[in-house]
C-alpha cells in the first residue's frame, strides 16, 4: 500500500478541528530543540502500532525533519497493520515552518542527524586521504570502504552510521526517554 502524504496546510486544518494525532519520529534532542505543538515524540527506532498514541477516529500523521524518516515510520506501521490510516507530513517540520505555522523552539542549537552523518563522513574521507598521501596508500582502503557504505545506504535506505550517531550522548535528552533511528 502506498504511503499517503499530507501537506502542512491540510495538517493545520486537521489539527485545528481535532481530526489528527501528530507523531514526531525524530531523535529526542531534535524534538527538544524544536517541535510542532501537540506532537508526541516516538523515535523511529521505537515506532510500532502500540507505541504511537491512540488515534481511533482520527488521522495519524507522522513527521520528521524533512519527510524521509516519516516515510520510513509510515512503512513500518503499514507493514504491521495495512489498514491503518497513516499520513506522512510532506517536507516534515521544515515544510511546516516554511508554511508559516508555529514551531515551538527551545533556542538550543542542534545539528540534525543527517548533517551529523555528512560531517562525520566528510571528516573520515579527509583523514583517510591525508593519511594515505602522507603515511601509507593502505589508508585509501578506508576511503573505498566509506564509498561502499554510502552506496549501500543509497540502495537500501539503511544507514548504520546514522544509527550509531543517533545513540551518541549529544543526541540524547535525559528528560525525554522516549526516542528515532534511521530505518
């Protein structure tokens, strides 16, 4: 069953009329930094039908930062119950804010998980290239392995590095014990 998407304007109408339950599948630190008022945090790694709030008679809408993790959460939920009425917020919280809707911000800086992964990969590539040029060409193997990992992530949608980064202490919020891995 294909994933249903909803745009920010439609979700806003649903929320204003009490027709929707909104679930944020980002990491606790991301949710703590900024959130849609009324959204419940259920990180992607913990998403199951029983972990999301009861939504009988309402539309269940999933959101993340840009829509990719939200789509993964929808896939997980639909695999568990194909009859579930679940929607992915197109463009995630970014599109919500761009549409002029209110975002509750804590003022804390948080580097989104995908950018943390990009930064880590970039630093590993620079380091392996420098080490290969200065010390031993064997370090260039690390560059190749990084390429294999990126190719695998691109084909499968599974990013092991993102899962590891999500578990880092700076991505955890002690106050929010409910938590989002990447697929």
